[in-house]
C-alpha cells in the first residue's frame, strides 16, 4: 500500500525532491507531507506531516544524521532533525 501511495504521489507531481547524505534515501513531497523513500527496499522509511505546503527541500548539516530543510509556503524555511522524521 505504501509503495502505491508513493507511486501515486510521484506521478501526480512531487514538489520537492532531495537525496539524503547517506545516499540511500530519497525525500520527496507532493504537498504537505515529506516522505523518505528507501529505493533498495522499495518502501517508505520516514514521514513528516507539516501544516504548510512544501515547495522544495534539501539536507543541511547540523544535527547528528543531518537535518531536512523544507521551504514552506507561506512561512519560509524550517529545519527538522532527520532522525526525528
């Protein structure tokens, strides 16, 4: 089911796409949720639900394991520890 959800989201247009520093996870967002996807296992690995619409995302150094930094509409840039997603 999760794989089908991810495929639907990507086929309907992901607004953000980023690769994790470990190179094993892809993060994407079709709107108000950031999904972590593990392509090797073909399954969702993380999920972060947000109140704002995600326009873009990138990984930034900082917290152990890095952090994900989505650009949100209308409130701008936020930072979340990657381990907490």
